[in-house]
């Protein structure tokens, strides 16, 4: 998961959000020492980066598994930055943090 350089909480704006009690408890469980508010910020930043097309590149060591796929829209390989065109064969890589990232064919092999 993408993690920002931490901004001091004194430099952040206070925002109120209503969450179901069960959701809040689950977030607390999975956030561990990070804290659930930091986890929520990471999730929101990942969503914004995904929607804006600014996903950070990952290293091959971060890919736990991959499956074959067909691009439905223009994507960029998370390893090489190479453009993947709509209807082009590609891979979806599962990262160690549970994210699915687009990968171009051959990007997992040496020199891919």
C-alpha cells in the first residue's frame, strides 16, 4: 500500500467522518501499531492515486502472484511504467500488501 511521507497531524485539517462501529473496529484490528486513522489516510491516498493514474511503481520482489488478464482501458505497468493499451493482454500482480497492480507481459522476467 502506498504510504505518504508523514505529515505532522498539526498540519492536517480536521474532518469528521461517520463509520459503522463494526467497520471502525475492523480498521483498528488490521491497522496494528499504525493506527486506524493513518490506515484510512493510506487507503484514501491509494484511491486518489489510482483514479488519477499516478500509481507508484513497485519492485518485482513485491509481487506475490500474477494472473493473466486483458486490459479494459489504458493502464501503466506498475514495474516498468510501460503503457498497456485497451484489449492488450496483461497481468494483474498481487502485491505483498494485497493490492492488484497492472503489469505488462514480460515485466516480471529479467529485462522485461
